[in-house]
C-alpha cells in the first residue's frame, strides 16, 4: 500500500507512528548487526588449546608432525559436537600455564587432581582416570580437565557445555582406543562401588586367612615352646641331682679331710719322748698318771691291741711251767711215800 494512500486512510498520526516503527526496526537491526557479526566470528575463530608435548599417550607429535593423542581426539570430538574448530599447540610443562595467563592460548588441557588450581579456573572433570605409574606420578583418582584464565568464565561455560554433549559411548571409545588392555579404566559410580565392595571383601578374606595362618603358626610355636620347656625342666632336674651328688661328695671329702687331720694330729701327739717304766712298761701321761702301754696307745692312736705270746717268752713260760709241774709231782710222791 503506498504511503500516501495509507496516510489518507489512517490519517497523519498513523503515518507518523508507522514511520517511527520503521525507524526503530532500522536502529535495532544496525545495533544487533555487530553482535551477530562478533558471534559469527567468534564461532568461526578456532579455539587455541595448549597441551604438554611428548606426553604419550595423551599428547604428542606423530610421525607426520601433527598433534596426536587422547587429548587431541577429545578436542576433535568436542569440535564436532560444538561446531567450533580447535587449534592445538604442544608446549613444555612450565610454559603451558603462562600461555593461558598471557593470552597466547585459550585453554590448557591436562591431567589434574580433583582439587582446584589457584591461578586458573578449571572445568568439570571430562574423564576420570586411575593412576598408571608409567604415565604420571600423581596419587589417587585423576581427571582430564581444562584450565582457562579466571576472567574467561564465558569460555569455561562454553567448554563445559561442549563436553556435556559427549555420550558414555564416546568416552568408552576413547579409552578402549588408547588403552586396549584397560590399564586405565573409566568406571561409572555403580561399577566403582562394586569394585570397592569386591576390594573390601578381598581385604576381609585376606585378613581372616592371615589371622588363621598366624594362629596356626602360633599354635605350632606354642607346642615347640612347651616341648622345649619340658626338656628344660628334665635337664634342670638332672642338674639338680648332679649338684646334690657333688655336694655330697664334697661333704664326704671334707669329712675325710677332717678325719685325716685328726689322725695326723693324733700321730703328732705320739711323737717326742715318752716316759715309760723300765720294769712294767707303763707310760706316764701329761697329768702324771701311769697307764698301761695298751691303754695309752689306744687313747692317743687309732690302735686296738690283741694279745699273744712270742716264741722266746713261750719257751721261758713253758720251762717254768714244766719245772713247776715237776716240783708238784715230787711233792705228791713224797707225801705218798
């Protein structure tokens, strides 16, 4: 409808309102055009991602000189899901954080612990990994995460949204591709809980087995100790018996020595000059009493006398007896005659 016809039908006021509406649309379109252009350019601007070089199998340079590894495949999948291209930069470990802070790189992808990083803003865990000593020295459960500058929260939100578009099949495909032997495993919470229960059951069974084995060995050691104690008691009794015998032998020896000393003392008493009677052969003791020779020697020496008659005395005695008998017979004859 021509403007003049519209003005004739709607009047002057309606024409002014319509013109103002057209002018307002033109102004809004002109103001939104830079924003649309910036969004389109931002969407087409590649995202610069820095990763550690020579960090197989995560990030490294292949034989063709191109970036490769798990990180590269993850970001390529992110680019496919979001429609924004990604440019990879491989750098040394000490230079990656500086590249993000000074703006040479938009994001730093790597392996981080579940704790935060003080200088940078970290994304949500993209993938959980369990420690492999040949790859990293960190302890415990690790996560593949992305770090950006603290003032790039919009970029961090965009990155998180892109990774949220990943499916579980995408993550499993990545892990199976890079770890065919499953040295690293991404486990859901249910599987992780099952694994923890199995490990706990294994530890309980191992503890019970170790306790039973320890108790069995302890019983064997106790029996050995009882046998050794019994043998020790037997040897102790034998030693006590031998000690008693030796003590008895010592006592007998001491008694014999005492007897020998007493005998020697008695022998010493018989030494020296003895006053003896020239006629009756009695001996005078220290008190002045005269004792028979047999009695004195019996008191001062361990001597017992037996009496007999020597041949000379026997001849003499027999001669005297014969003379006495002859005299008696003569007296009898004289009396009878």
